C-alpha cells in the first residue's frame, strides 16, 4: 500500500480551515478534543511516545502521551496519534514506541510493510497539521529581509511552531527548503 500523501495533506488543511487556525502554533490538543479524542498525559518509560485507544462504536478516542517527553515532542505525538485515529480504522489500541519523527520508516524491526505505511502516514499527518506549507511559506518570506543562518531560521521557526528542531528540519528538507 502506498502512502496517501495528497489525501493526508488535504485532510490536515481541511481541519485547519474548519477550525479557523491561521497561524502557528497549531493548537493540536484542542483540535484533537474537538474531533472526539481526549488527550491525556501519563508518566511512562522513555521509549513509549504515545497511544490511541478508540471506542469503535462511538467515534471517540483517548490519546495518551508521555508526560516525561518535551512539550514540543508531545505535540508531534498528539498529531501522530490523531493521524492514526482519523486515517487508520480498525485497531482498537495502537501503541507507539521509540519512533523519532520520520525515522520510523528506516527501522528494520518494523514487522510488516503495512505497519510501516501506517507510521509514515501518521508522521506525515502530524507534519502537515503542525507545519503546514502555507504557514511556512509566509514565515520564511518574512525572513527574506533578515540575514539569518539556516540554524537561526530553524531555531526561530521551531519556537514559533512549538515543534522540535529535528521535526522542523525534516519537514523543511522534505519540502526542499533546506538541503542536508
Ligand atoms: Zn504510530
């Protein structure tokens, strides 16, 4: 199965539009709640990033995030679990361990190709939701008049979007804004 990039981008944009989100930081916990997913923070071992537990007949869910992780990482986890909730039906409990941003697709221990696709899709959804292209375009255009290094741009944008510098770097690289 292929990663549904176009559909995922459109789905994320449609949510931002529906809830009137026009600039960063995207209120991801709030969006999750409004879509029927309650976000809870729990202490957990470091390798656990989050889970989504759905109530199949009611269209609602609980998204759990690791309280020990940095708030910016937790925001990406909420986006990732929300992606599973909206895109991947049929699994009552989904637990995510030890993924770091997009790198999940490189992990050889992932058991099946299907699982890989789901994880890539959930990461893509989180990226499209938290770092929409149109927002990035606007903010990067504002930098045009300033003389900033790539590192300074990434630091400023990561602060504004409330995402990790790593997640932002991956995003900007995949969109072709920076070269690695
Ligand atoms: Zn996942």
